[in-house]
C-alpha cells in the first residue's frame, strides 16, 4: 500500500485514547450535507456528552455575514466507517447562539412532536426508501448512459445483473456495508429501472431516529462517491429529456425533517 493508504487506515487506538468526531449537519438548501471534524479526549457513546460546536452560517446560506455564527447541537452518534476504531459520525442540528432553531432546522420541530407523550405511547415505526442516481463527475450524465445519448428502454435494469445492466454496484455495496458498520438499520438495496439509478431502504426505525439514520446514510453515500470520483444525485429527475421512455419512476421519499 502507499503511504497515504497506510495513514488513512492507521489505527489510532494503538497510540492514543483520543478520537475524531465528524460533526454533520444539513446546509442551507435543505439537501446539501456539511461536516467538520474535531478531536475528543476519549470515546463517547452518548450525544448529550458531546460538546456543542459552531460554524460560519454565512458560508452555508444559513446566516447573514454580519451575524454568521451558528451552533451545532449533537443529536445522534454513529460509528465512522471511514476512520474506524473509536471514531464517530455525529448527526447535529443547528441553532442561533441564543438557542433558537435556525429556519432550516426542521429536526427541532420534529423532535418536539415525537417527544409528546401520546406520540411516544404510539411508538411510530418508519421504513424509508431512498432512490438516487450516480452521475459521471465531469459531465453530470448518469453512469451507464452513452455520453450525449439515452439508454435503451427500461426492463433489464431493475434488480438486474451484468455489465450491461448494473452500473456502479461497487459503490452501492460499499455504501451498504458502511451503513451496517455505522449502525444504521439499512434493510436492503436494489437496482432501479434506469441505468445508474439505485435504491436503499432504511428501517424499520422508531421515531426521529429514522430521519437521523437516513441523513447519515446519505452523508456516507456522498463520501463514498467522493472517493469513487462520481456524483450522487437525490433529484427525482436528474436528467431532463424531451421524450418519455415508459416510466422511469424517479420518485424519492422525503422525510419529515428535510
């Protein structure tokens, strides 16, 4: 292996008790994911034991330049499949320095609803499907599509196998295993009806944890596609075409705190 691979895969627990926490939050568009890392003195498994943190909201479309500080509140912890060891991913939501949820923080309202005694008594379970499309980075065209052209009609791609039917399976399987490692209750994956289009399912999960798991699953997919040099789109129709080839069913499920 190269030196950089050795460094990436270094097991810090052999030399220090310190761990790296990657704080994750939703950006100003409501779909973009942001993150920043900090060093902790030791392992943490309870999000209430994690320190709050801050970021420049003017750089994410979430605060004006003259009053740009936004505070991150840790809400859920997952094992980090990239750094491994005791390192963690931390799903956060965002507040003003005065403690008010910023306008793009939909989680705070959801948490209030799910904390109501009558809702807690119901123990709501969720299963969520997330469809996505893998795009060639330099041209934003789906993998498996001829450049500048369109694929054959749907039929062989859905749950298909073979080099002419399934495109990007290495990314999909990497994501599947990374989510299981992280502790996300990912229940399955499958190829969808369009070349380059895939789906994963999260759940069953109880209450607001379903949203936390879905967002971290999206974050992990963004990181894996970053490594692979492709772009992931959660847009239900990433390519606008001038004609319809049957029904590509490019729908996606949005969760309550998107």
